[in-house]
């Protein structure tokens, strides 16, 4: 079973990569019809926000006003428009600010996600560097982290003395691992990703946040490098993952921004990928927390019950919009 599963997974995941490779660099093409700066070069921040929002709308860019606000706030050194002083909005942009707004606005016109345009994004209480094509963390994943923290608190009580070890599969920008490290001082995290860019970005974010001492990041493929994972990351108390999970039929309807993320985001053949995670869980952690698509929990439950006798499917949790998005599994014989 083990051999067949790994072989099957390899084929499915890698056929997924080549199928969608053509769209990966869609938004890295040059901007189509960039907006001209004002003739006298005088424009206030407020006017620039309106101008770029209109321009984004004309070009069918999603969330035109928000995009424009994020870009201009960023150029003015703030995260959101609310943080920018009212007076500052009515001031004329300096030459350098105006050039920067035009540069970033033109990038957004290529449909590059605004998080890549401004090269940063907030996840819970962390500010993270973002770089294409590493997956941009989503709000649901903040819910996953909250769920894990709450679950661990219930299991461990208020005890803060015991050390904890965790493995994150597919760390991307490091959002999950770094959030957990920030919240649990006794935690050591092993994070792995098959993408070199993701591994580098996680390390960069860890260094910026001063969390690098309790983090080991490895360039490993969860399917191909099972032995290396076991030797480098074993033992751990829990495994957490927000694995690739877009179904291929979803690809037809996705926005260009998301298509540009391709496999580093969510594309894959889900149940089989999960099977491989589950397989490793038998040798590794006591608990497994997964963020999945709403259609996956019953599939995962069935697979666990049929093929993974050492694992117990504990429960499915819903996200804030009441969609079943999180699975909790437990090694049999563990009672929390
Ligand atoms: C949906 S992203 C999640 C990233 C990050 N954990 C987050 O929540 O923002 C999935 C991550 O899994 C990684 N990945 C995909 N297949 C993998 C594999 N076979 N082995 C290791 N990592 C993989 C991708 O490179 C990507 O960074």
C-alpha cells in the first residue's frame, strides 16, 4: 500500500505542475496601458488614490479601490489608509513618492496580487515579507492557527513548562510556523517546503521577526523525501499543514491573480496528497491539523478509516463562514 500510494501521489502531483505551468507567469508580463502621470507633476495622495482606483476599474482589476489604497499607504510608509494622517492625504506627493506610486500601480495593472506589489502582508500579529510565487497566506489560515492554539491549551492546560515540537508541511512564507512560534515560547518548529523560494522566504521572515532560533527550515518534498523527514524532524508532538488543495475543475473559474500562484498555491490532487501526510503521521505526531477545501473532510475521513489503522479522524471544524475547512486527526492510543 505504501509503495503504491507514494507512486500514485508522485504522478498526480507532478502532472498537476506541468498542466498549469503556462499561467504561472501571466501577471509578470508588462502592464497593459499604464496611466500617465499628471502633466504638471502635482498630485495629492487623495487624488492619486482616486486616479488609480479608476484606472484599475477600467482595466478590470479586482478590488480597485482597496488596491489603490494599499499601494499609496505603503508608499507613504503605512499599512492602511486609516493609519495615514488626514493632512498627509491632502499633501502633494513628492517626486519620489509619485514615481513609486506609478511603478507599483503599473505592476498591479499586470494583475499581480497587491501583496506581491507591496512585498509584504500581515498575518495575525506578524508582518511578513511576500515574494512571488510563494503562496500568500489567507484569513482562513489565521483561523487554523487559532484553532491549534486553543486545542493545545485544552490538551496542555495552563502548563507552560513542557517543551513542544511541531512539523509544518508546506510552510510557504512561514506564516503558520512563525505565528505558532510567536505564541508558544516552549515550541520548536520543523518546517519544510519543496520550493527553494518558500524555504528562503520563511527563513528571511523568521530572521526579521527574531524567531529563527527555534525554527529549522528544510527544502524537502513530503512525498519523495519521507526518510529524510523522519530523520531530520522526528519526533514531533503535532503536524500542521495547509496543503495544496484546488481541484482541477476549479482552475477554470479562478481569477488570474490566483491562477498566477499555481502549484505553489493550492493546485493538487487532494485526497492522495493527504494520504501521504497521513502515512507519515503514523510514525510522527500525536495530532495532525489540516486546512482543506470544504469537500475534503469526508474524503479524508474515509481514507483514514480504510487505509490508516493507526490514525483516528477526530473531528471536522468549520471556518467563520460555516464551511467545513479544518480536520483534526489523532494517533490511536493517544488521549490528547
Ligand atoms: C497552500 S500553500 C501553504 C503555504 C503556507 N503554509 C500558508 O498557509 O500560507 C502550500 C505549500 O505547500 C508546498 N508544497 C506543495 N507540494 C509539496 C510537497 N510535495 N512537499 C513539500 N511542500 C509542498 C508549496 O510549495 C506551498 O508552499
